[in-house]
């Protein structure tokens, strides 16, 4: 029986050429697998037909947009997932769901190997292969660009020689990855980190310098998940899409950062994540009034470690699973409404309310009706500073000897 290889297929030049390239290099039949994670663009059927036209023996397509929003974006939101405090894990969280469907297709079509289009210097090769090792430990992995020397110039020449049904002449200097949670742009002109990004690289966001009138939005949450926008019920996918539209129109969610890749190099990345950044901002402000102080302080540490694990391709790891359990427990009371103004590239919270809030007006107010007993403060301060006071006395004593 001829060996079969499942290929993560995007419909672009490199993965289209990889179908025939893999076939010639290995003698195997190639099954193209395309996964819709809300990236937009061409229809799945168009992509499926292109894969077949490029020589795939089967083309499997999966609409995973709701699955991605529910099972990957929402855990990221609950963790306020920002790698190095900036990056909302746009690509990192899409790889596990794609891997899930790659392994599923490998089982369905009897494939022994899974292929992806990543290079040897990026993070995604790790995310794909660690995920495949975890969900399909018997499966092998290959990367045509990395393992079979498929460079872009070779890809163009191969496509033209074989007459493949893909566009090979359009020159795009950037590497772009996108889904409903956001958009990532790198390489080309951006590799000089002194160069400011040009307007042409943006697609999800409008230029914030000349914004329309401020857009006030009320986002309602239930246990950490957005359930309504301006009183209209929404699914997680609908919430992300609506805020992509409204926050994107105001230029919210543009991120320009040099980040630490897992492979040990620093890389300049441009991200657009209007919906994700608006939701994370709203969620953090709702946590401020509903999560107890010590729990919130510890969660900040957990959030950071969670983001590092996910960035590093450890979505399916035991530690990630354990952190998920803690984060989920903290979301029990994260319910209520956040009022936010979207304008000029900023998402600014200006109102919050919750039936499960820990904010007590009568304790917080400085006006008549204050129920806080200020006489307790003096003794509290004495006790709170006792340890430092004793240590300071010791320092003075030793210094005087």
C-alpha cells in the first residue's frame, strides 16, 4: 500500500507546491487538510479544489471557527493571555486546533506522516510537532521547507513547470498568518527594527490618527466569557467578530514588538488584534472588581506562565492543564458588564458593574455613610511594619558596634 502523508494546507503557494514536492521526494500520496479558524479570504471549497488540482489524492476541509473561538480563544481570554505582556498569542493558539484536525485526518485516511509548511527558525514548527507527538505519538513529522529544501524560488519554478492552478507572480514581501483572534505580519522591510511599519501591512485595523467618533460599547460577561454586546446575546465567535469590526474601525489592537522566539532569536512582529485586545482589556477590568486580592496577585503569575507555555507549543502539556484548572476556578464570579470607549487606537474602560463585585461603596467612600473604621488603621500599620522595624533596628545596632 502506498504511504500517505497528511499536509497542513493553507491554499497558498508554498503548501500548494508542497503537495507535488512531497510526492516526488517521498513517493507518498498527499492528503491536504485545510482548517478554517476564522482567517477569512477564500472559501474552503475553493481551497479544497486547488489542493486537488495541485495533486492531492484527498482534500479534507474543516470549519473549526466556533471550536477555535470556544475552546482556544476563550481560555486565552480567561488567562488574559499576553506573551511578554504584548502578544495575544494569535498564531500560538491556532496551532493546537489545526493539529487536532491533522491527526484526525491522518487516522481517517490511514496516513503515517504529518507535514507542515514551517521553516526551521520559527516557533510554529515546534507547536505543530509537539502537538502531533502528543495527540498522535505514532505519527512521523516532516516539513518540506525545512526538511526537503523547498525554498520560495524553487516553489515558484516548480509551480510554473507543473502548471499548478496558483498565483506565483504576485510579490508579497511579508509573511502573514491570520485568524479570528488576530493577524501576524513579519519579515521583509520589518526585519530592520528601526523601520516603522507602513500603512499597507494593516488589514484588520483602520489608521487611528483620523478616527470616527468614539464608539461606546457594553460587553457582558458570564464566568469570564462574553455573552452579550450592548445587550444583544452573542456566542464567543460573534463577540470576537463584532469587536474586530468595531475596535478595528478605531485602530485598536495594533502591536509592534520584538519578541523572544522559542528557538533563541529575537524577532520583530506586527500584530493586529482589535477584538482580542478589547476583550482582554474588558476582562481584566472585570476581574479587578470580582477576583479577591491574593487570588488576583497569584493569577497574574499564572497568566504569565500560561502564556509562555502556550507560546512555546505546550498547549497539551500537564502543566498547562493544571494551570487551566486554577484559572477556571478564578472565573466563577467574573460576571457583569464593562462599558468601554473605543477611539483613536485605544480601548478605555469607563464603567463596570457586577452582582458578584467585591467593590463595597460604603467601605470605599470618603463621604458621609463611610462604614470603614479608620481607628483600626493605626494598629494595623504597627503590626504590618513590625518585621521591617525589627530588622532595621538590628541593622543600626550592628553598624554601631
